[in-house]
C-alpha cells in the first residue's frame, strides 16, 4: 500500500507514468467513467479549501466512485479532542482511500502511519502540497511540452508558500532548471530550502525584489498570494499583500510564450485584466488538477483500465 506525502514519493519515471495516465484520462474520459465503481474517497479537511477538496471529490466521482468526509475541523470530532491517528483508524473502516488537509505540518504523515487505506496529503501547514505540485507539473508538461530546460519565476510568498516548496523539490530532478525567486525581504525562500535543495543540487537561482526585473526572460511565472492565515499579525499582512500585482502593463515585458500559473485562490496579485491573455493558464491548471488526481487515485488503489 502506498501513500502520497511528498512529490518525492514518486520517482521521475513514476511521475511520467502518472502524467501519461492523466493525459489518457483527458483524451478518453469515458474509458475511466466506472473505474472506481463501489469505491469511496474520504476527504478530511481540517482547514478550509475549495479547489483541493472539490478537485479530489470531482476526480473520484468522475471515476464512478463516491465521496464522504468533512470540510472543516469544526464539523469533525476534532472539536471533541479526537486525534488524527484515531480519526484515520475510524475512517479506514468507511472508505478505500483518503485525502487529508491539516494546518499542522506532519499531520498527514501521522495519519498514514495509522491508516489501513492509502492517504493523500492534501496540504499540511506551510510544508507540502504534493497534489498541487502534480497539477503544476502536468500543466507545464502539457502546455510547454517539457519539464526540463526551463527558467521559472516564483513570485510572492516564498516563505510560507507550501506550493512553492513542493514545486521546487519536484522540479530540481529535471535537467537544466533555473529559478528566479521574486519576493520582498520578509517573504524570501527559507534558508533550508535554499541550502538543502537548491545549493545542494547546484541548481542556479537568483533572488530579486522587483517582478519587472524578472519578467523578460522567463518560461514560467508562478504567482502566489500572500497568505493572511500564515501571518501572526494583521499589520504585517496589510503591508505585504499588495507588494506584487501582475497587470497588462507588466505582461508586456514578458515573452510571448511565457505561461502564468497560480495555485489559486488569488486575491489581487493578478489583475482580472490578465485573465484574457492566452499566457494566463491558471484556470486550465484547475482542470489539469482533476485529471492528475484521477490518475493518482487509480494508481494508489492499483486499479488498471484497459
């Protein structure tokens, strides 16, 4: 039995197979419409979510399966003091596979250690968000045709952004990857990611504060929001939240084939006027998220469709 705690739980070859399967699902959805008939996915969301929870649920329903679960800690027995370990033991009696989001880093790993069904980490604190990373990789591969030879700008909250940390960990395994880290001083990429991942693997990167300085030679711009829920005080959040706003004027500085990705939700870091730009692919990204999660559910349940 396998779990997904981190994008590194899959080798590059396994990731390629997973994305190939997602591509086949996109091309032939009818072939997979009943692949999970009789199976149940439990979504245990101790933290609010729209895309990640609904995407997992849509993926299971597209496969002919059923879903159950809760959408906030307040509506679960966590309010009575039930531990994650006990919750997953109980849920293992009800479902065949589980997706868990939790504000505490490492909580999904605790669940996996006590579970008798596959567990998917759907986000834990500022740590990892592997299914978003799989979504990002599939989006880039599908629209760029490759996952190597890329210059990627990561913009916004690089300190607390679990999507950024996961994406860096995944992309450094591909050839000729370069990062441009775009953030204010207060939200720089943590030292442990720089030292333990980028420096250790000799991945070239530059750190800049101005988005305009980075745009002219990027293949990918990965925007992130400044996350209010990760700040300890309102004053710091208010000071940071409007630091980067991508608008039409800035897009004119970017290459014609640059792609703009965003894990969503956005607040105001991408102006709505950018939505009509063909380089803005963040809503396509949402659709790719359903395909990759369908492929992941099939893979973890070891279900093969001829």
